[in-house]
């Protein structure tokens, strides 16, 4: 039986960030990761590091997201220094393109609501009219239907695969281990310690983090946590490498450091099916061309689908087991954006043994609201 201070079940972006955060604070951490053919959002996502539209009606989540954006530059630099991996993180602003007046008005209303809710300054985010947006894009012509965009200067993007690789490497550099293809099957608690059985042996630790994405609910049940999680399919299209044309990332449209343009992502209720469906992806391509007509000339080279991990309100859940002290579940929809607070703030808060009260709004008891008759 292999033992550690903490077992982290799941080596996606959420599990790896928390594991790294705990290891950099001195804990002996072992990550047990799933099978190679598991649905892994960490390997299928769009790569936005994003605050726009996060936390409407949930100021605690809005604050958490903004905290993460504040930490991101130092976090990316720390990972690069430790591992030699450049994450291709760019914090040069994020856009949400609007097609037509209705989209422009709705975006303005939502941004204003978020600004007031968060007590944020006027320049935190603003609307650009079409002329301002066109001058930002320079020689790249906007489509006729584009009325403007929301702009948030602190948003940005990252290569999510480089992020995942760097988190794993940084964990190893801090003495942690990752057991690949070692899915947790059963969890038992006895004598103040958790024993986890896997097809590759038994692992033991006094503390446990369940961060297994769409596999987390089944594991959490075993420690008395009943967390509703649903998959949501998201398809992404990728073009061939193009000359630099998009000066900043946008919701649904971003150019990678290598020159490819990513177009995404659909929101589909397809269970655990990760297949691609042209009829769903095509409107996304049409919208991208309506926004930036030059993309009509670009060849598509890939189309893939990943599964988001969604709670009923789309906001994160961090919850400790009341029956089995030392077990925590962590899940969220934006694990790339939140990677910095997971590695720094969440790991620090949980390190002494109990999540502080400020995490109470993130508990899944918020879903157990009695329904009106
Ligand atoms: C199309 C799409 C676009 C997205 N775009 C963005 C974006 O722009 N910005 C952003 O911030 N986020 C984005 N996300 C979300 C982001 O990818 C996830 O939040 C992030 O990957 C974290 O997921 P995770 O670690 O919880 O789960 P996953 O990445 O799915 O990892 C879960 C891990 O748990 C393992 N596992 C499963 N069962 C077990 C078990 N029994 N025992 C041990 N391990 C197990 C799996 O093998 C896997 O490695 C997007 C997601 C999708 C699908």
C-alpha cells in the first residue's frame, strides 16, 4: 500500500492545480488519474482566462474569478520558471463580439450589472462601438453585422495543454507523484485515514481531494457528498495556421501563438457522447465568418468535442464531507481561469485541515432550496 499526505483523485486542470498548490506548501501529494480514454475537459477546452460574464447573481464567484485573474501573471511566471514551459499566457484583453443591436444592448446590460455587483471601477470593462472595434483590429475588416464588442482589459488566454503539462511537471518538481491510468474505484475511511482501491493497487492518505471532472459525482457519493454534475458537450473548430490577425482573444474566437484560429464552442446536451456533429458546428463557423469575413478563406483542420462539467447553476462547488473529515470535492466549469486560485488560495485555505467559512457560498447545499408549492 502506497501512502501520502494527500490523495488527489483526478489529474485534469482542477486536480493538478490543487495538487501542485498543496505540494508547493510541503505536502506529500499523490494524484491518481483516470484511464486514457476518459472524457477530459482539460485536453479539449478553448483556453480563455476570462472574467466577462462570470458570476452574474453570484458575487462570491465573480470575486473568486477576479482574484484568479490577478494571480495569473505570477502563477504563469512561477510555472515557467519551475518547469521551463512557456504557457503562452497573454493578458492583453478579451472581447465579446456583438452581431446586431440586440446583442450589443444585452452585453452592455450584463457588463454594467456585473460592474455594479462587484463594485468595480468604470474602466474595468466597457463597450466598444463598431468604429472603436474596427480601429483596434486594424487591417482586419469586421463583418457588416458587427455592432461592437464588450472589452475587458484583464481577460486573456493561454495554451491549455501547456498549462496542464506545466502543472504536472511542477507537481513532480515539488516531490509529488502522478499515477496515470489508475482510476479510483472504492474509497474507505477507517482510523482517520482514507484507503482508495484502484486496478493498480491500494493507496492511503489521511486527506483526499475529489477532482475527477465528470467522474467526481460517483466518487463523492462514497464520502457522503451528493453533488449534481452534468456533462455539456462543446465542439471546437480549428483553422490552419494564419498570419497574426486577431490582436486579442474573444469569446468563441481566438488565435493561438502558433497562428491557428480556434472557433468555439457549442453548448449541447449529449450525455457523455464526445462525437462531433457538423450540423451543430456549422453555425459556429458561420458566426465566425460573419464577425471576421477573412476567415472564409481559412481551411479548417480539426473539429473536436469535449465535455464541460456543469453544476446546476454553472458555478464551482468546493465542499468537505461532514461524515468523513479530510475529504473535499472540487469541481467547476472554468478550471483554466480558476487554476491560479486553485493552486494558491484554495490549497492554502484547505492546507490547515478545514475550509474557512468564506467558502460556504460554494457549498452544493445551495441547490437544496425548497421549491414553492
Ligand atoms: C469545449 C470546452 C471549452 C472550455 N473552455 C474553457 C475556457 O475557455 N476557459 C476555462 O477556464 N475553462 C474552459 N473549459 C473548462 C475546463 O476545460 C475545465 O474546467 C477544466 O479542464 C477542469 O476540468 P477538471 O479537471 O475538473 O476535469 P477534467 O479535465 O475532465 O479531468 C478529470 C480527470 O479525472 C480523471 N478521472 C475520472 N474518473 C476518475 C477516477 N475514478 N479516479 C481518478 N481519476 C479519475 C479523468 O481521467 C481526468 O483526467 C472548457 C471545457 C470544454 C469542454
